[in-house]
C-alpha cells in the first residue's frame, strides 16, 4: 500500500478481532514477501514474531517481539532497517 491509510476505531476493532480469532503471534517478514507464493521474490521465512496491542490512543503496536537469528543479524548489521 502506498500513501495514507485510514486506521480508525472500526479498523482497530476489526484488526484486533482478527488477531484474537487466530490466537497466535503474528509474523514479521520482509516487504510482505511471505504473502504471495506466486511472487518472483516469495520468501516464506519469518524474521520475527510479535503480539499486537492497541495503546490508549488507539494506535496499533507490535509488542513482545521475538526475533529470529536472521532477523537479529539483519537489524544488527543494518542490512534491513524496516520490517513489515
């Protein structure tokens, strides 16, 4: 997605309902490459795992992040600056 995105109370409710329905930690991957197996750059490997929380303002946060060894390496060597 490029450009602004609306994350209002309704969006927050839907995200947290979906998260609760699955009952598992969420994957941190590279550039969402785990989502499309038909992509030329498909990469199903996790670089970390996280839980989701909303703060008092309704902002969505990744919490209790547990990095994989490759995730730690990429961050410490600064070969990966942002995760998705």
